C-alpha cells in the first residue's frame, strides 16, 4: 500500500549515486527530483510533500551522515523545515545530522533550474545554494533568533529556555548540549 510518509520518491534510482557520493539531496516533489537528475544531481529524492516523516528521516540517515534538505523557498517549505529540524533532534547520533539549503522566496529546485532569465537561475545557482547549506543547529538558531534577540536580557532568557527544551529531546547527552 502507498504510504506517503514512509516512501522517498526516486530512492531506487538514486541509491547508487547516494552511496557513491555519501550525500543525498531531499526535495519536496517529484518534479524537483526529475529536474535535478536531468542536470546531474542523481543523488536526489523527494518526500512527496512538505512533511518529512520519521520513517523517511530514518531512511535518509541510513544513506548519508548529513542529508541535505532543500525544501521550497515559500512559507510552507520554511515551516516544514522547522518541523523537520525539531523532529530530527531525537534521532541525532554522533556523526548524524542534517543540513539545510535555503532557496530564495518563491523558488524550488525545479524553478531555479528552469529559469530562463534573472540573476538566480540554472545549475550553478542551485549548486551555490547547496554548497552554502547550513547545519541543523544553525538553522534552528536562525529561526529562534528571528523573534528573540540574544542581546536583550529577557529575550535571551526565553531563548535559553527554548534551547534547553530542544536539547532535552536529543537522546545523546553529549549532543544534547546545544
């Protein structure tokens, strides 16, 4: 039976490239994977939507130490990235984490690759975003400091409380010291 939250689109075809490179790119949709594969990113898979489930995340961590999450640059993609970051914390182990490639607002991998004009287009533009992917903890920090300033005492306290709560969800104590 088809279970969207457990399958990764394109995994059977990408498996060899993922193993060879030790990297996997995770996009939202199948059109992104097709476009990525056409230009040589044969190590890409899709979650078939913004929500990446625990079963999918477990599979990704089996194939790569730091799966590269490249969700759409819209609000839904950002929110999905935030949910995924928190969902990943209990699954962290030494040497296992995530990286997040941040696309410009309104863009997805397919639209970047197909863009006929503009400064941000094509394979090189997408490669630049992938190369500048940020670690999971930096992604969380960016989200949390968007609404709380670490230089304002009351906000710093709220930020510390939030991070302590996040750290408690990491089972590995040495990693839980966010």
